[in-house]
């Protein structure tokens, strides 16, 4: 979010945040496209197996504890190894595993740390109830109309990361460039380095955790930010499992008039975890 290079962009997140918070993308909603074409692989190879046969539990392995609050299922090695990512009970494929890394910096650069999307739409195949598959497109929309489009079928691979309401687009740094590429609505490439040099920079962030503890200043990577970025992709996961979109209230943290979506948002837990958590 603050220090490393932003995947294939060749820069940190700071200059992208600088562009957004200074209003270079216009006064209207921003369209953000996230996928392999923009440098973000959803790793669809992390998928579960359907109808895996029950196998003997390895000696000394507490399978019941490994399952934790998830529904009980017979042991199968593919469920328990690093391939656990491919099962809805434990993870959610590439989306569940990678989205926190991808979307948390995005949430910051879009200035959305205090809220969540109000609507999610889904296009893709019907999912198996146990084994994670792939998606074609998931669109998360905020109340100001800003869209975050998760491109799964690479049909949007030519799109910029950000497209402003005024037509200005933000692309990754060119191979030999010094900073991001900015292209206006007519297709003309702008001098991004000069533009950024004249803009106020984002406010400094408290990124030293030990100093945060000593001074009691809020740590920049805190539980509230983490919760909102988790909520962001969990909404996409619920839509993927439902096979359709739904509306969400970022204040009450409930689906709007949609009990089926709420059942995925607030999944039941096995005992004794349910009692220990809520009882």
C-alpha cells in the first residue's frame, strides 16, 4: 500500500492516489479495471476438485481442528495441502487469496477507506457448491458511481487502470519511463512527471508500527482499513457463489432485502466455534 511497487505499475501507489485526490480524473465517478491486462493475475488455477474420495487422516493430524468452524467434510489431501485455496469452505480460489493484496492498495488510492461498495454485479459460469471455479467479470460500484471491475476473462485487457469522468486515463509506467502514463480523452499522452510535480502530495502516513504504539498515532495499516478491503472482495465472492449481483448497505453491513446473500455474508459455524464466538 505504501512502500512496495504496485505490481506491474513500476511505481508506488502514492502518485496514483495523488492523481485521484487532486481531482485530475474529473468530478464524476471513476472507472477502475483490474485484471491480467493491468498486471493483476486472478490465478484461476487454484480450483478445487469435485467429488474427491475420502482418505485416511494422517497419523497425528487433527483434521477436526484443521476444519475449525467450517462444515465437516471427509479428509482428502487436496483439501488440506496448499490446494485448500480451491474450496469455498476455506478460501475462494485466486480471488479470495489475491484480492486482499490487490484491492487494499486500490481502496486507498481511490480514497475509499471509510466505506464499501453499495452494489455488486456478476458475470460468469455457475459455481459448484464446494469447488471454486472462475469468473468472467465482477463489478463493484460505490455510492458515487465509482466502479471497480474485476476482469476475469481478459476481455478488458486494453483498458487503463483508471478512467476518469473527464476521459483522463492512468496506465502503468512505460518500460523506460520515470512515472505513470497519463493519457487524455483525445488519446494524447501528457507529461505525467511535470503534472505530478505541481500537485500536492498525499498526507504522510504512520507506517512505523512500533512508533505508532509509542506515540498512539493511528497506524496506517489498521483493522478498519483491513476490514473494508476484505469486505470489498467478499462481496465479489458472495456474488460469484450466488451467480448474480445484489445490493449492499455499507453502514449496516447487510445485503439489501436479500436473505440469500446475507447467508453467505454471515455463514454459520460448527460447534464449539459458534458458541465460543457468539455464546
